[in-house]
C-alpha cells in the first residue's frame, strides 16, 4: 500500500488515435507523435527513462531497455472527447453518451430563457475561437453591455465579458444561471466564464479569472470515496471545477502549468495521506487549440524538466501516475480535441520497470487508487496495483 498517490493529468496530451477515432473524424491523430515528426524530433529525457518511448514511436524519444517505471497507454471508454469525459472516467464514471454539442449555436428554448433571467440580450451564439470572437464582437459588447455567448466543437457554453462592463462576480452569476438551465438533453459538460480586458480589438486579452462550471456527477467518484474514508484529497489546477468542488479537502486553483507544477512540488513537501490530483492545462488551452506544435513541445519539456524535482520529494510511500484526459493534436487542421489513447507513466521509489500494456479504460487509474486504499472499486476499471508490486526491486 502507498500512503500517497499523485495523479498528474497532462491535459490534451494524446498518444495515438483510439480504435474508434474515425467516428470522431480523428483518423491519424497523435498529439505527441505528430508534434515530434513536425519538429524533426523532441527531447524528453525523463519521460524517456520512465518508458514513454516504449509506448509509442516518438521521434527523439527512443524506447529504453531499462525503464525506471511503469509504462503503457489507456483507451477511452466513455463517449466523447472532452475534459469531463476524460477526468470523470479516470475517477470511475462511465458516460456512454456524449455530452451535447451545438454546431449551429444554442436553440431558442435555451437562449430565450437565459436572456430573460440575466435581464439583457446576448451576442454571437455560435461556435467560435475565444480569442477571435472577442476581437470581432468586443467593441459591440462594450457598447451594448450584452455578453458574448459562444461554443466550440466541445460540449461547452462559454460567456465572454469585459471585466469593466460585466464585473467578474456578475459574470460568474450568469454562468450559474446558464448551468441551471442546461439540464437534461441540454446538459453540456461545462459552462465557462471567459473574462477579458483591453480597450480595442488590438489589445483585447483574456484574463486568468476563467472559471468552469461543470455538470454534476450522478454517482460517487473516486474523489468522493477517498473523502468519505477520511483521506486527504488535494487538488491543483482546474480539478476542483471539473468535479464541482466535491470530494476535495484542499484546493489549489492554479492557472497555468508553471504555477501548477510549483504547487505540486510544494504540496509533496507536506505530509498527507490520500490523493493529490493535478491538472496541467496549457497543452490543451494554449497550444493544442491554437495549433502550436512548438509551444506544445515546450510545455512537454517544462513538465519533463520538473520530473526530477518531483522525484526528490517522494518517499517509499509515494506513487505518481501521469496520464491525460484526451488529445489535442496541434498538427492537424482541426483545433478541437482528438479521440486518442493517453499515455500512462507510473513511478515512485518502490516501482520498477513494468509494461502496463494497453488498458481498456481510463478508469484503471481510479480502480488502482481504490484498491490501494481499501475502498469500494468503481463500476468500471481494472487495478494495476498488483503489477506495480511485482515490479519493485
């Protein structure tokens, strides 16, 4: 048994098209592999040592004969390819139906009620790039006071507003109104507040006060089970929003990878027993959605460089699981999430080399956590805890 398990989610870091990728228009996607090809090779020495190159062919990251951890990949089981599906599945929730998307904007039955409840009209109501829509409609929004409502290929209802026009707390209240409306067949995965500042399209800039309002899990997640058992459940990044602030004993709502990595290292220096759950958002939010393979690689490199610092703070009672929630291949024409396998790297002082193979669901992570702490396992997922015990030197 490990006293502490840390799960680090590299948001949007896929490692090859899932078997059903064609159903999502994602044939040939491979977030890490394609970035390496486009850039002529990448250098991730610490993940290479753990066995990343043994999972998939990655130019510049060769397989190693002597991995220092567990390695494999996981196939998505839930329908869809969004943040909610990936994270919830990892924590034992199966979503057999994809969350609704709105390629033609939200229907009148949603928008009429929303506008009545917030007491004003709205702009846009269509799929759009978040940075482009504020350039296009930011000045009209400032002039009229109407919030900009838009969506994407993901299951999201996004509200953009200038912080001097609609104060941040009022924007959050609008999101709560939308969240209350978007139920049943319209239960989108997330309602997202997108505040921005600036005086003209040339300098409009989204601020770091984004907030996600997720739908609520209908059954207990692994976080809930750990919480009920009296274990520590600490979150870093947007984990608290993804799980509607449920089953968490300590929140660290960091806003970028650097801040999240720093918080992770600092938290590992503190004593706790239970789960530390981290999301590193920038692979997805900044680089994947903007088709920036160089930036994507630099973010991977930043995390890779941090691995030795994480390892220094581990005791024999620590286990670290690194994975992802979906892909966002920045080398394709699409700027959307991609239906991919996700990497699985597992390390700690008591973990040796072990091929964890191809896992059938992300929920194997949650099953491993519950077995370790003697909790009721999730309805889906197979623990790999015994494989790790076999691997220790």
